C-alpha cells in the first residue's frame, strides 16, 4: 500500500519528485526547503515549511507528514509556508493569494 497514486509513484521513481494537485494549484515535492508551487492564478513560487535541520526524522517520514498535511488542509499549508519567487529572497507566509495568514519565523534554509 502506498500513500502516492500511480503517477506520483512514477514521478518519485524516475525523478525523486512527485506532484500534488490542490484547489489552490500544483505542488511539486522532491526537495526539502524548496517545494515547487504553481498557483491556479498563475506564476511560480518556491516554498519552505520546515526550519532547516529541525525535524530529526528520516527524509521519507518528512515527506509523508507533508503529504498528509497538504491533503488534510492545503490552505493552511500555504498559510504557514514561507515563499519566494525562483531566485528571489525568502518571505514570510502566507503565499500570495492565500488569505489565511499569520505571523511566524522565516525559513532559515540556504541554497
């Protein structure tokens, strides 16, 4: 049994990436601290929802937790995510276009 559907399993097996469709747009999981997001309103953002090195979990467990979080409440995921345009500086969430914002600490990841 897998939490991923057939297309997601194929993507993970071929590229170590998989796509999750949400009511807000498409997420691409595959690189922690730099999750791809293409909102249904257009554009592209890179997302970070984890403070660097903070989980203490194996990477596979982190992806499972993120997948379950997105499936359960994608709006809140986009509220707590820090974001940037590709090549830009990190910004505190919420991701533009998501109105459920709150204040948090910025992502400390570096690339």
